[in-house]
C-alpha cells in the first residue's frame, strides 16, 4: 500500500508568529484525519519553532530546499545536516520555482538528493512541465527527463522512501488545475518511468499532485488511481482548507 500524503509548501509566506499559529491550528485539527500523512514545509526561519509545536503530533516537518554542499563557506545556504538536526524529516527538491528562478539543474539536484539521503531526510522530488511544453504535447518527455536525470541515480534503498510530486507549472498559483484525467494520465506515466528503472517498487511510491489544489477539487483529483495525495501551496496557508484537502481521499 502506498502512503497517502498531503504536504503543505508554505513558500515565502507567513511571519514566524503566523507560522506557529497555523501549526497550532493544524495540530488541533489533525486528530480528525484517517490514514493520511500530513507534512508541512515552512520557511527556514520557522522550522525550529514549528518543530516544537508539532513535535508530539503526527505532522511531519519538511524544508523547502537544502544546500548542495556539505558545509563551509557557502553564504546564505542551509545544509541537510543542519535541517536534520532540528527534526526535519523531508525536503522538497526540484520545485519548479527553484528550477526557474534559481537556475537549479539536474546536476545541482543530484548533489542535493545525495546530501538529503546521507542525512536521513526524505526528498519530495518535484517534476512538471510549463504551459508551452504542455501545449506542444511535450509534458511526457519533460517529466521523463527530470526523473531520468535525477531519480535514476538513486540506489534501490534510497528509492524506497522517495516521494514524487507532479506539479504542472501552468497550474501553480494560477487557479487552473490539471483535470483529474490529465493528472491520472501523467501520474501513471511517471509511475511507468519509475518502474522501468526500479521495477515493482514503483507501485509503492507516493506520487502527489500539485497546482491550485483546493478543498473544492481535491476529492476529484485524489480519486484517481495513481494520485496519492497533494503538494499544496496557497491552500496550505489556511488550516481548515489544508485539513479539508487531507480529508478528500
Ligand atoms: P498552489 O497550490 O498555490 O498552486 O502551489 C502549488 C505548489 O507549487 C506547491 O509546491
């Protein structure tokens, strides 16, 4: 059985005080959830404080990124070992905003993935095409390449815990979502690409959908066979909405 996961990517939103409040609200609501793992990814500045809030709950902590070097003179960077040392369990890697605005390449991501695993963090590896690529029918090739260039370098043991997120760039923060059929089609394709390398293990990989996922559309999208949950942006900033999405299986 693959894990059903709803993960909240807070991006560069909330003050630490607002983040702590949101985390407390989630802790108060999470008891109403069955069989779904909740993960939240606040900004770096909030992680330690939020770990104190969620520590005894079943909500897991993620960071939104990590450094591609171990330690040393890399001004502004935060290492995977620092993140792990404060109780961070997951790290979002390869988000399209990192690829687009911070020029992250497969080469950088391979280094980050290796460091994440070396420090016991589980990567949530993001793939997805932009609008032009979708319109040209290239979305399959784009996702395949993003997986082959990075995920194919993992060991079988590393692959066992990997979480994948499909996030079409044209659906992120736009209010447009992939239809549930479009999501199923590409999620099934992604699982096939994973299967080509890792065989039946790919049946156990959670593949999350991200892109304008809201309480009103989550149920339809999550009803599809190869959609195992969501990576949520905007709607993760409102506790009731995030929990409503998590109740949509
Ligand atoms: P939105 O849910 O705001 O579209 O963001 C999705 C996303 O990028 C999550 O990582």
